C-alpha cells in the first residue's frame, strides 16, 4: 500500500503493525503536501488506520524517531482491495 503513496530511503518496524519510513518522497498529494514533496518521516499504523507525516527529529539509539520530530499532519486511512 505505501508504495502507491510514497517512495522512501529506509524504514524500521516499530511494532507488528506500525512501520516508520525515512526520506520519503510523495507520489500522491497528502494534506497540504504535493506530489514530489519530501517528508522526513512517515509513520503508518495499519491496525488503527493512521498515517502521520513527521518533520525531522532526533533519532534514538535504535534509529527510531523519539517523538522529537514535529507532527506535520495526521490522516485516517483505509485499506481497500483494488479491482
């Protein structure tokens, strides 16, 4: 699903249902951001259907954002099957 929304340079598995992506470039408009815009961190919470765009923040020892990044926008998302 995320491949349809953005490209990324790296990612981490935060939990079984939460992925955190780094160096993201949008393929579709999301909120106030347009196609081709760079977003430092995108967090996808598949269990709760939440997509967060986060500004650059300090990383903790595991390389994950420690919440110091600025939340740029948050969106409810729904996974649907294509025809």
